[in-house]
C-alpha cells in the first residue's frame, strides 16, 4: 500500500458516508440499527473487548485521554477512540498513544466496500466499527470509547462497558439533542446501562438528578465526582481540567474495585504525562513561546466561557484567531470575548464553516478591534506579524480551526 492508495481509500470513506463533522445535521443518523448490522457483519468485535464509555458535552476528550494515560502507566495495553481528528484520520483510533496503522485502515476500507447495499452507514458508524475491530485484533486490555454525539442514539452506545462517565451537560448541538439542559441531559444519560456504574462530573443539580434517576432505573451505582477532593495536576493545562481530573479519579477508583492494579503513582504520573503517553493535543495546547501561542478546541458557549476566562487572567496583550461552524449559537459567545485583544476571524475550510461576514453585525455591536480573513492560516500569519514576543496568540472557536492551524504549522515546525 502506498501513501497515495491510503489517501484514496480514506477519501472514498469521506465521500461514501454521510459525515456529520463536514456536512452537519443532514449526515446525522440517530439510532443503533446501522451499527448493529455493521457489528454483526464483522462478528461483533465490541463484545470481545473490555470497554469504558465516556460521554458529556465538554471534557470527554480530555478525560478519556487522561484515563488512557493512567492505564498505560499501570502497564495496560489501552485502546482509545476519540473524534474528530485534527490532522490525520488515524488519530481517531489509538493504542498506547500510537495512531491506528494505515495498512489496517486501508484493508478495512476494502472490506467496507463489500458491505450489503442495504446497509448505509454514516462516516462515524464506519469509524466506530473500525475502532472495535482494531482493538479486538490488537488484543487491547481495555478500550476507552468516547461518545460521538449525544449518547442514547450514538453508535458507540452498542457497547456494554465496565463503567461509564458523563463529564458534564451543556447547551450544544441543540438542533439535534434538544433546546434545554434537561433534554440534552436525557440524551447523554442514554449511555447508562443496567449494572454498569455511572460517574457524573456535572455540578448542576438538575443534570445530576436526571443522571441519578436513570442510574436508579437501571439498577446501577451513581458516583458523584463533584464530591471528590483532589489536588492532583495534569500536563493538560486548562483551568477547566480540574473538573475532568475528578472524573478520572472516580473512574480509577471504580476500576480498582474490578481488581485493576492502578497505584497512586500510576494515577499521578498518568495525569502528568498525557501528551507523552497519548499524543493528545488541542486543549490549551501551548504551541510555541515568544509570543506565547495557545490553541484550544472549545467550541460551545460553556467551553469558550472557561477558555476566555483563563485568557482574561493572563496579563498579556492578546491576538485571538477565531472561526465557527454554522450550527453553533455564537450570539452569546460574542459577549464573552476577552478584553485587551485584537481579533482575527476566518471561516473554517469545511462545508459547515461559517463566513464571519454573516455575524459581522455582532462584531460591530461588541465594538471590538477585528479583521476578517479568507483562511485560518492568513488570520494566524497576520496575528503573528502584529504580535510582539511579550504578547499572546490564541487560536480556537472550533475543532476545525485548530486542526487547520496545526496541520499547516506543526508540519512547518517539524
């Protein structure tokens, strides 16, 4: 297999299957019928691996990567399924920090081409069965599976995990999951299964009660991670990671009850070695110094509120590169924009990317200093030209903005 053949195969996958990340709501296929048929076709590999299920609006990527790092420190061969990818498709499926083998991806896509014509999976369903099969073939000790969207009808919900966690519930994807916190919490709580302990990381009593009631209905343990006191730190530097760390501590305590050997040192070192152990980037990722350049994939009001608050606490002049996608409600985000900043807006280069000219009236209303650019890279280059070594550059607003930035600039950096 050549690189060209691999890229052709992945391109085929993107074209054949509806892809929510690119096309939005019209590509979303709720329900487990397709993934059930896909798993049957491949011999149900998800039933032959030990899984841990991580859901939530924000923090599920950080939490799953932290937990993977801890399990690796404890000597376990650990599979990790995250989405979306930032640069290369193989980032979605990892074992002990190593991206999925491209030859496996190539051969698996060849098998997908032999599917019965009446099975019409989405892109995410394709990648989910690919992850299950890869983890089964590679005989992982544990597979950490991140929910794609929602929970109840998400294709990852076909698994029967050892333990599950819901990091938090915030307003996001309202066009699909519901317009209220209660509706979205109901969807997220759909991952709770009979006799599978559920860890909740949300401080909102309304959310907590919805998760707790579902746990009672499923006759399973409810663990409130917000009651955990921990001074443990992580190399993932966002202030918001303190809440995710509590969820990881709770997960580890429950896993130890299943006779997993995880020492206090494994936990401490795992949390401090996430970048090294899993290759996770994108959350408060310090790309460079002089000027300090940070990117973060927070993309909804709650996530951006945390990130902008942290930016406000840094006494530097800021140059902020932002872009959004069409289904995000950005009206409220505009009121949160950091002070003492210049802004550089660009449209992410995907179908769902939102042209900044569409929300320029909001920018004018906020009376900020801004420019609009044709691409994320042009916006970043302009910010870099304007910034002094003592300033701060931030890139964010969307996974796709961060992905575009890293794809171009990590390669140049290397």
